[in-house]
C-alpha cells in the first residue's frame, strides 16, 4: 500500500534564505527540527550523503544532499519503519514571488504497516512536522507561530514518556 504525506510552508523570502533551514538539520544551529518536545534528528557524520541516523526509533540514511535545496533520507531496514520501503525529504521549491519549504514522506508497505502509519506514526509525524515548520517560520521571519497538536498525539506522547520513564527508572 502507498503512503504519501506532504507538509509545506510558504515563505516570502529568497530560496537561499529558506534553504538555511535544511542546511541546519542535525547541527547545533538547527532551525528546522523541533528538539525538546520531539527526539532530535541525529546523524553520525552530520548532514552529508551517506550519513546514517534518525530520530528515536525511526532510522534512515542520507542518500542525497544538495545544500540549500534538498535532503533525501532513505528509511533503513531496521527501526519502526523497517518494513516501509520509502524515503522522506525536505526541499526548497521556488515560485515567482515566494518559496515553499516542503517535507514529503513516500513509500510502499503492507496493509498492517499502512495501518501502523495511519494510527500511530502518521499523526505524530504530522505534529512533529508542523512544529518544525513553525520553528523555521519563527526563526526565518521573526513570527511566533505555534500549531497545537491533537488530543490523540498528546495521548501518544504521554504513553511514550511513561514507557521511557519505566525503562529508565
């Protein structure tokens, strides 16, 4: 079954300026990945083609990186999306008088994994991406946008935090 998930944010800035958000991923100067509420995006070699890493139990490898324009992550065959044959990527898409900062997940999986995506991973992914796009918008434009996550995502985050607390305590 097919999974396609798209998030984007419109900016009235230059593509080069918006591209800084992509280039900041997995770095101390990150302005796109919402660290704190969400597990950090970590890469073993920084943001370079061939770097491996992920966030929490989602594992992937950088298969393409064009600075300021695009980064593509291929899902690994381990982690929560091990049965998911796909990728996710960030890209800067210039238009006439504006720019989109876009994130896309695309892939193929079994019906069981498709349900897992739609019930658990997808809603959390949506909230994480909206938080990340809020962060980028706030850092790049000086605004103070905050998107609220759903009650379902709040419950999932609570259950994960409890499970992690039991493991460590």
